C-alpha cells in the first residue's frame, strides 16, 4: 500500500475522482454484448486473455464508461494505450488504425447506435489518403 501522500496515491485519488464524476452507464449486459461483437481484444484481436474495459476516449480527456466509448482490450493493449488518444497510440504502435476504426463503426451500428451525446462519429476521422 503506497504512502497516502505519495505520487502514486495522489494519482489514484485523482483517478477515482475523475471516474466518479464521469457519466458511467455501461451495464454488465452491454459489456457482455460488446465482448461478443468484438470477439477478443479490439486492438490486437487476442482471444486467449481476459478482457478489460478500455475507453476509446480516455477519462482524463473527457471520456466516459459508456456503450459508445468502451471497447474490450487485453491487459497489454490497455496498459500500453494508457490515457493516449486511440488513433495516435495506434500510429505509434504501428497498428492498423483504419481497420480498427471501420470495425468500431460496424460494432456501433450492430449495437443500434452511432456516436451519441455530441461525440464526433469515428468514421469521419479516417482520412481518404490513408
């Protein structure tokens, strides 16, 4: 257990405050549906590891644990992405950004909704030159 005034403890308190203040309305049923639709880690496709909820737009950047913002991620991808913006992280790690974004749009469509609450649809962030 870290000392209450350590950097790690202060960061944990800030995170708990951010998470508590965010609108977190992802239900266990929705989470199970997301896992089934993705069929594994949304970033690397791993199916042999436990999956974690990862916010496409991190909580530190205004994201929330909602159906439109959460994807299943293996622990390795989730830790690597951390609080990075998803497209810059994918470019930095040389992952197929276009394939991920197209799949994200398809999964959202299968769930019956596109981006909600004023969030820009992800499909518009893919440039024609890629």
